[in-house]
């Protein structure tokens, strides 16, 4: 499948799952969700997530090689809080909290 066709199929794809990140930390967070769909690589970026804000990104049905990376901003740039790998779409929600020197996370009920 050509890239243009893959992008069009991606835009019309049924939702297979989603990731939600809630920031309750004393820092700004962000996440990147990457996956393969119809043989092509796609990435979605949450943008900055401030205290008390939830951000969500959908995962299309049929996506594979799904990679989630959640980061926090601290004095010298972005630092990884946690990563996850999935073979197929999931629906999961996470809370990030703590401080820039001691960021934490936990899976929460969606």
C-alpha cells in the first residue's frame, strides 16, 4: 500500500484502543504513541500536559508494534518517566505524579 493510501485508510480506521495520560505531577508531561498500520509507521504526540489535565490518543484497529513513551520536562530538557510496548491495540489509562526529581506513574481505571 502506498503512503497516501495508508494515510487515508488510517484516517478512516475504526478505533481499536486508546491511551490516556493524566498529569498530577509538579511538572509538564507529554507522550508519544507510535505504531505500524498497514505496513507504515505512524506517531501521535500529545503535546504538553499540565497539572490536572488529561490527554488521550486513539489507536486504530489493526495497529501493531505499538510503543508508548511518557516524558516529563525538568530543568535540562525531557526525561522518560516510563515506556510500554503492545502487540495490538489496548485501552489503558495512566496517572503521572511526583516531582521533577522523583517522577512516578501508575495505571488507573479508565
